[in-house]
C-alpha cells in the first residue's frame, strides 16, 4: 500500500466549520428561547445518534440501567468471591485431609468426624489477617477497587445521559416507553429525519438522510470493515506447524480502535475529524514513525497489564462457562460467528441488528455445511470410546441404583461426571447416518445469507481447504473461549511485531480513503458506496467505475453494500452514479428474467426444494430462496409431470432474476393499494396465496398489531430480496470472471420432463437452450439400504476430512 502514494487523493468537500467546536462535548444543548423542550444544534451528533440507536436496541431506559448495574455487581461479586475462596476456606478440612472433632454433650457419635460447611470456613478475624499479610492480594484489591469506582462513575453518567435520551424519545419523537418495542429502527429513523426539518439538530444541513445517520453511528466501524476488506490489519498470521491462523479477539480489536480512533496519539483529533496532518502527503514517513511509536507504547502497556487481564479473563470464563459445560458438555462443540467473520461479512453501513439478523439466518445452513465434513477414522474412534465409556457408566449407575452407599466411595461422583462428559463429546463426532448432504447446495444456501464468498470456493465445496476457510468465519465456541483466554498474551506481540510494520500502509490508507462530507465530517470513502471511485468492473460496474485495483473494494463489497442499503432503506435517494448502477442492474434483471422460469413455477417447487435442503421449518422467504437455489438441479435432473414440453435449462442467476422481476412488478401494484389498505410489504405479490393469507391476518388485528405484523413481513421479504440479489450478482460475477463455465443466452432446445401436475409452463420464451455441462454437484443419489456382511463393513475411507460417507449420503 505504501507504493501507491502517487494516486490522486480524493477531492474533499470544503467545510471549514466543525460540526462541534473542539472541547465542547456536551450531549445536548438546550436553547433558552422558544419551546422549552426543543432540541437545537446537538453538538456531538455521533454520540447522540449512537445513544438513540442503543436505547432502541436495548429496549429502553429500564433494561439498559438494570444491565449496567448488574455488570457492576458482577464485577464486585467475582472479586469478592475469588478473594473469599483464596483466603477464607480451609481446604485441608474441606477435602478431609485433616480430621475434625465434634465431640460434646448431645452429639451423635456417628457425627463426631462428619465435616460440615462451617468447619471449612475460617473465622472472619483469621480471614482478614490472611488478607492483610499478603501484599499481592492487597495490591490486586486496590486495582480492582479503582476500576470499579471508575465503572460506577461511568454508570451514573450513563444514567443521566440516557435519561435525556428517554425524554427525547417521549417529547421529540412522540414514542412512549411502553410502545418502544413496537417500533422498528426504520420507523425511529424516519421520525428523526422528520424532526430535523422542524428543529435543526444539525445546523450544517437542512435535511438529514438515512445515510447521514448511518455514517454518524458507524463512522469507525466502516473504517474497520474497509481495513479488513483490504487485508490491512494483521489478523491473518502464518505460524509454523499451524499454517494460516486468523486471530482477532475483543481485546485485540479494542487495541486497534484505541490506536486508530480515540486513544492518546490516535489519528482522529475528535470523534468526527481526522487530524489535518494525516490528510497531507508530504510528511507520511514522519507520521508513520510517530504511529509506530504509539503502537509500541500501547503494546508495552498491554505486556505490563497482561498478568492482571489474564487473571480476570480466567476467572470470568470460569464463572461464566463452568456450569454450562457441566450441564451441557456439548455446548463447547457448537459454533458461533467469529469476530473476524463479523467484520469480513459486514456490509458498509450495516447496523448491528441488521448484521445479527442476517448472520442468524445463515446459522443453520452454515452449521449444516460444516457438519457435512467428518473424518471416518475419527468417527470409528468416537464410536468405540462412547461404547467403552458408556459401559463403565452403566455399571456405576446400576450400582448406585442398587445401593446408594456406592456414592460415598471416594471419587465415584467424579468418575460418573467425567464419563458423561466423555460420552457427550464422543457422540458429537459420530455423524447422523440418515442425513443426506450436498455441500455445493449448502454453500449456495450459505451465500444467500452471508452475501460474500471467495471465488475459489465455488466448485470446491467438498474440499477440506474450503471448510477450513469457512471455519475462520464460523468457529467452535471452545476455540472462541481459548482465543479470549490467550488474548492478553498474544495481543502485545501482534501489536509490537506485526501492526508496527504496517504503520506506513495505515497512514496511506487513512489519507487516501478519507473524505469530508458537509454535516457529517470525515468518513471512510468506502462508506459512500461510490461505484465510480470504488466499484469493481467484474461486479457489474464495468464502464461505470474509474477505480484502480488499489481503490477497488474486494469481493464486490461496494456493489453488494449499495444494494443492501438501498433495499433496507427504500426511501433513500442514492447519488447519480449509484442510481445509474442500480438502474443498470434492474435492466439486467428484467432481461435475464425473460429466459428464466416463471415465479409461479418456482413457488410451486418450494416444498420439494426445501426438503432437498433439509429445511424442515422454512418460512415463505426461505421457500422462495430454496426454490431459486435448487431449480437448476431439478431442471438438469428432470422431474416428471403431465405435459411434455421443451423448457429451458436455467441457472440460479436466471431463476433469481425471474423472482426479482416479479417482486419489482408487484411493487408497482402495491403502491395503488397503500392508501386503501395501509402500508404493505413491497416484496409481496398481490395475487400470491401468501399475500392473501397475510392480509387476512393483518385486517383482523388492531392497528398496533397490524403494523408490527406488516413490519415483520417487510423485513423478512426485504432480507429475501437481498439474498436473491446476492445470488444473482455472484452468478453474474462468475460469468464475467469465468465465461467458459457459464451458459450462453441462446442455445439449442432439449426435451425435459414436465415439472408438476397441473402447472402452467412458462411460455414467454422466444428461444430455446441446449443442455449445459453438468453442474458439479455430484448428482442426487438415492440412499439405498444394503445388508451388511457379517463381521465386515465395506466403506471407502478417503484420507483427510471429507464429506460424510457411508453413515450419511453425500450429494
């Protein structure tokens, strides 16, 4: 990146007035004249809009304050309880290593040597004496007390600030606290935009847009997403024996933000303006050395605080996860989205609740894809370990049922517990023999929700390399806990030995990719979703972008982010360059839809497609996605029906285009119904069965319930629409990158079996196509039950991790 200083810097909009004068950090400024409760010229709009967003997402003042106070008591409990366990418990008595004597009048001779809980607890004076004799304990307690007092002051400040936000919701936005949970963020945002017209919260712009609010809330997060997208932050490390390792924890992310955004010596002079010296090209080497020194100091500070942070991490993990592991040992084998995955998969200008909802929908297909890989050798070992452990456990349980005195035998309860944990862990490695897996279809279903996928994953879904890369985004919970525990040790070394080497690249990045926007301040230029500056010609922006390779966002991030923001904010008016791209994409969709299957055909295939993808509880949008993803496979394999016709073989792109074109047509039809029936989901086709059933439910509800139901439907179908766009854009990207792998628009006709009884075939096609090369899905195999030979199980076992074979069929 350091070699690109010759690139022209972005033209910044001249605005010499700061949105907030330096040093004035008040949340709200009340103007004495006029209405008492008017809000004019809110000086720190970043802080203000972020508080409004968090207030909405955390369900109001009461829930937020309860959470804050319980966090205080949690910290106090952990410190107090740990001190008690270390200094006030007599473990020799507790473990019966030292006998106790309860002889006395009235005591049962059988109870003379019985250990009770008070016997193991030292008197308060002796406990206090132990604490006073340990200077190390006193030092730790003083440090903990200072941190707790700091947290207490911060909580009281939050109480005052969020009470002000509560008043703003009630008096300015006209939203009562008991109705807050009934409002979506888009509705709150619309009221903020309307309020700006009445009261000038921002004095530099007469009107605010949705993008202005997103830029304020996500200013620094957009920078983080861009730096991950450009592989600037050192989170992927090449280590001996371990190979490529991705390491990004909460502690490391906190240090990145401390160094770059708001810590001492950071690049920003306040919350909304990059320091002017970082915008100039002349002293880049000097600034890089200065940044390197800051990173070194913070790295050394982390090294000094490492023991204290490590102790806290261990204690917090112990108190948080021990009971869960005892109750559900298999919970360590569950997966979660890694912090790196959340940044890698995040769109520019995507709020937390939007990202959480999207990754939540992607959880099941991603889990199924990861579960489609197993080691046959490991499965054999797990079966035998489970058998032997289960046998011993069964005998112990039988003995305890026969005579409960068996429980008094030393370590018998420990043995039962350990055996139960071993059996649970072993069973997690045994595949389900009744499941049928199709890695390519599962990967496509993943893509529909995560929206980003490297090109080399396509066609390689059954390879362990692809599975390992997905694991970087979707890690085991046990791996997450281990990384957080190691974070205090590893973070200083990453800062000192890896991040410092990228100081010059970081300086160049912030100079080249920072633009100033009137009424907003300095933002990451990628967050503008400007196709001309950051578009990629291979992602449908050919002829519309002037970006060099250095300026292009990777993996179609600019184009997909633009479509996501447009769909999530339908009232937003994009700038001219973005409007041209969106119009071009719509025209391409309409053109490709002419060669695709009808939307009625896709809807009719939904039940079959969802069963092929093992999605038992699919909703309407899920059914739609399933039919789009599986339709090319069905047409290639052939499904019997009544009418024998010639119909074209289609790809996922043409199927997605057909549905998107239908949704676009239904939008126009729904506009005329808006005034008579209230707001309706623009994605719902007015003649579809889903539409009629939803309207019946909505009409029978109260106004509040009807709005909630309507908003839910809108959100679900907006997500489905974005998923269809992601599939469609990835397919076109593959066509542009590898044209030899894709179908031509017009080819020879091929006969195909009818699809379903009573279906009207799609007859709007003026051309026919030929049979394409087979899709590399391995074919749909029917599971056949074979009689096993006595004493022998014939299986093909591939070396390494492969999709399930033998026990579970692979597609």
